[in-house]
C-alpha cells in the first residue's frame, strides 16, 4: 500500500499547476479497504492519514451501512470544503 500511495502522490505531482494539489489521495487495497490521506494545506507536501492513524481505513464491508458511507461520500462530493472535524470518523 505504501508503493500505491507513493504512486498516487506522483500522479498528484503530475497535474498541471493550475489544477492545484488535490486535498485527498485515496489508495485501494482491492477487495479489502480504501486508505484515505489528506493535505488540507493543498501543498502536496504532507498527505497524512485521514482522519487519523486509527481510522484512515475504510473497510469495504462497512460501505454496506449508509452511516459508514458518509465520509467517502463527502470526500467525493465536497473534498475542498471538508475539514478533519467536519467528516465523521465512521
């Protein structure tokens, strides 16, 4: 997963400058989990586990529950308005 995260950060660095840095990087362990990383400073220098080191995994079986889908839904639909305190830990 670390290699996948590095690859995702490489894709973010390859974006045109006028696009800015994405606030989130998502890495998927197919069939198991999605790992979420965020950089709310939009500098691409410090993507940290989001919302924290204990809860940055979104296990795929959790997505069956509507309340557990709130965090990934917000990441996909309103990433630039999300803050660490606005998204439930799930």
